């Protein structure tokens, strides 16, 4: 499931929210999506802007 979530994240064009990833992979739980996004953030693949409901994720341009 984590690989599927990573692919869904990498397929996003521009900024996206956690809800948008959940819509693409409805079988995933919000907790798993958060875990995968945080791991990708630590790897430098994605960056986070904002907090809570205003949180927006984006794939770093050099990592595509």
C-alpha cells in the first residue's frame, strides 16, 4: 500500500492535500497517508506548507 501511495504522490501536479491523496487511494487510511508523506518529507521528496486544515504538500522539483 505504501508503494501505491508513493506513486499517487509522485503523480500529483502542483500542490495537493492529504484529502486529495485519499481520494486517489481510497483504501488507504489517513494515518497511513500521513506516515508515508512524513517519510517522503524526511527523504526530501516532498515539502509541506501550512498546518492543520491549511496544510499543502508539494513534490520537490528536483525529485520528479
